[in-house]
C-alpha cells in the first residue's frame, strides 16, 4: 500500500512554459524545493506504483534526498491547478446541480 499526503490549499508559483517543457533550472525552481506543509497536515491518497517509484527516484537523485515526496507532489498539483483553473471552474459550473431535481 502506498499513501501520500496532499495539502488542500495551493500557492501559484509560476505559469507554464509553451507545451509544458521546462529547462533544468526552471524544473528545479518549480518542483525541487520544500513546501511549507507538513505531510501529516494533508490527506492520504493512493497513487499508482509506477508514479510512486518515479517520484521517489526524482527526489532522491535530483532533490539529493533533501526533498519530501509530499513537497514534490504539492508543487506538481499547485502548478496543475494554476494552469487548469479556468477549465476546472467552467466544467464544475456545467456539472454542478444547485438544486435536487427528481
């Protein structure tokens, strides 16, 4: 069983580059840094084993074992929500039923 802590509040760090490609320096600035959250303050969730293994290798090698998995995932989700905010809001409004209609 693999569990990961997820923080519920987000901070927008940067906008995304064209086609989602990052330079090494930009990638490290966005993702390879500690966050202000503690893992125990978040929620637990499951991620697929291949992603867990990949993230673990990234934080061990690129993060020099000084970065937590929770911090890395928090940064990835922060950027995702920042980039996708308008689409998420629009889809939410289209799919949310304000009143129950039998």
